[in-house]
C-alpha cells in the first residue's frame, strides 16, 4: 500500500527479552542486520500486519509475545535514489512505519526463521538496546533511533532503558544535535 506521497505503509517490530536485550536478525545471504518489518496490506490495520509479519519472519505468534506498545505516529525514511524503482506505479520513494515493542514470553526456541517458503533472515542474536543504531543500513538509522527513543520509555516507565549518550538526535525541525558526546 503506497500513499499519495509515495510512502509504503509498513510495520517495524522490536522484540525484547527479560534482560532488555533486543532481537537482531541477519538478512538471508547478506551481511545486513535489521529488526523484522514488513508491508501493511490494504485490508490490514498496523497491529494485524505486525502479527502476520511476526509469524512470517520470526515464527512467533501472539501467544509467544506480550505487546508493550507502539509508536504514536508514522516514522518515515526515504530510499536512496538507486533503490527507487522509477518505472513502478505508483512510485515508492520510501516507507512510513508504525513500530511495535514486544516482549518474548516463551522460550527462545519458539523463534523459527525458516518456517516459510522465502525466509527473510538466516541468523539472529540478542543485542544491547542501542546497538542496532550502529548496525542498520544508513538510510534507516534516523527511523530506528526515533523508534527506540519512543519505545524505550515503555520498558521502564518514563525513562529509556539505556541513556542515549554518543548518539545524534534529529529534532522535529531537522536540526542535528549530540546527546552526550
């Protein structure tokens, strides 16, 4: 589903364990790591799409996780020019995402990456809360940071689980400032 501005509706999924570590997955056949994510079909709301993508990409169902919350608004990123398929109609220039924070309730062996015909991931690990900002592809970095900043408060009330020292912050008006270094 691509909106009139050229953004594909999408969900992002952050899964944490009881230690506050995050599920981090490696894309099949590539040295690229990311959180699970996927498109919203025209008949789905974001939560329905999130549970479908969770099962397709990670093998988990709603019984395996606790929904802790979601971002309030769409978070957008633009695709680099060389990723835009100029001949596609409608033209997709990026993604708009609602991000969800889930806690794994069951055992880790409930995670199954190859449960579908075309797996997205071939490896995974638990990682520190802010580590994905260093490992995600550059054009998704601001979206990841905004999602983690907003969702982090859901883990421990109104405070982030880990201070964001050393990471850059992009304000609403687009100004860049340091959060500590």
